[in-house]
C-alpha cells in the first residue's frame, strides 16, 4: 500500500480568506507551472468546465471542495498514472475508492492536516508503528547550494537546465 492516498488529506490547496471557490479560482490550481495559471483563469472553456464540476457536486458532507478537487483531479490522476506505470515492477494498492477512510481522515480538523507538517500522520504513526518516529521524516537538504536551489525552483529556471547537468549537481552535493 502506498502513501499516495495520504496526500489527499494534507491541505494542498486553499484560497485567501474570503475568496469564493469558483471555476476561475479552481482553474489556477490545475497547473503546477505558475506561468500558465493566469492563462487558465482567463480561458472561458476551462473556467466553464470547472463551473459545471462545481454545480454537480451535491452534498459534500463537510468535505472542503478544494480537498475534493485535489482528490479527484490532482492526487487521483497522479497516482493512477504512476501505479499503471509501476505495475510491471510492483503491486500497489491505493485506497482511493475507500470513501470511509478518506472522509474520516478529511473530517479531522484542518489544523492537524497542514501541508508540510501534518500532525495527523505523526499521531497515526505513533499508534501504528511508534518505532518509526525515531527516524527522520522528509528532512530537507540544507547545504551551501540551498538558497540557489530554492531561487531556481521559484523562478522555474530549473526547466531550462539539461537533465544530465541536474544529475551531476545532485551527485556532487550528495543527494542523487
């Protein structure tokens, strides 16, 4: 069983306080590339498709609409693609159709489901496998190149760097 379903429960997307969820606001979350977000928000076809999706939601039973969007259109899509690619080398199971598990986890207060510090998962690990908490979890690389790497990620300049050069730099700094 992979941890991909757990991604659904982490608060991935939120709008600024007071901004309503509309087809236009959802459109900005449909691309990782910042340069495309504005185009998507202005595209009538994309916005109307998201407006239709919003109209067909029905009773969400307390689930935040942006969590449902992430479940159906980001996390689910990514995992379905990944698992079909991995199928030749490993058996996987991701409980995307276990609505009871996911809605139970989504019903936990958002303050315990923060994107980068999900207390919910630490508490679950403490109950299911406490020894695992002795190990570091997702420790970020911190080294002399960290400021440069963060700036490159923010500006998306890294997509201009050839893959071989990226691999060499990772090996040089010991993370690849």
